[in-house]
C-alpha cells in the first residue's frame, strides 16, 4: 500500500482565493482525520469521518473551512476564501474505526497564503 | 476536559546518552496512549502504543514507554540515542468513550548532538 496520499505537497495562494486539499486514505481504513499543524497551536484536529460520515467537526475554525468525503477513497478540505492566518501544514490521517491501531498520516500539505 | 501535556518543549542531548520525554494526561475515563515521531518535512509515524496489559511497551527504533496510571503519565525513554533520533515527538491520547479521536500534546523537539 502506498500509504495515505495527500496533494498537493505545497500550495502558495493569494489571500481570498479558494484552496482545495486532497487526501486518499489507505484502502480498507474507514476513519479519516484532518489535522492542522502550526508552531503556535501545535496539532489541531479539524474534522473526522467514520464510513464517509462526518462525526466531529468541532475543530473546524470557521465557516470558511469545509470538508467532504464523497467515497471511501477520497476526501477534500476546502478553504474559501483563504486568509494568511490559514498558513499551516495540513495533515490527513486514516485508521480502522474499531480497534486501536493508531493512525497512518500522510506527508502533509504545506499551505502558504500571501 | 481531557488534555495531554508534554512537559518539555525541547530536549537537547548528546549522542549515546539516555533520554526521557515526559507526557502527562488528564481524563475521567480509561485511555489508550500513543507516541508518534515526526521527522523534518514528514508526517507523523507511530512509535508505540499502550492499549492494555503490561505497562511497559516497546516500540520501534529502540524506544519504550511506561504507563503509570496513578501518575497519569506515559513517558518515552531510550537508553542510548543516535543522531538520527533528532525529530519532534508527540504524545497522544484516545479516550475510551470518544471513538477514534486522538488528542495530541504540543510536541517535544529532541535534538541529538555529536
């Protein structure tokens, strides 16, 4: 398995533009998580899905952020409009919903909003 | 509220010296505990986990951790570190009543010097 695949690896965009981050989880994993990592706030859970259904989106900072999981092999995190304070590394992770196997993380998308 | 505290933000150590990275948690329910490592510009990798049973767990790269329920701690140790262990280490907790959600500490930057 190629692991959790995120794209793009790097994204530089201008303030006000729409940004879409993509994630392909490990085949067979039925939980998917989006995290944001910054120096100031560390790792923050934004949202997670079980069996493609959003379970907890309490970490989504505001309405500018939205996430979807249309099927078991794909998820997107969208920011519209983007702001400089959204600059961070965004990680996607997947796992089995039951049991305690820990997560498998992707390599992240480094977002810079100028 | 549940939380995870990593007591040291930075730990400098010389090569071949022992190291301990400290982690404490607070929870009113039983927990599962994890340590992850993040190398520069990469995602997080699972080092080890405690689910139940023996309180001393061994992980990859010679690391081990001990679960101490009375002290609500899960400190990570290695008897002799290598330059290649330089990375950021994250302690994480999963509450038994919160599905798959992992709560991460702020991270400890381990810097191994020759």
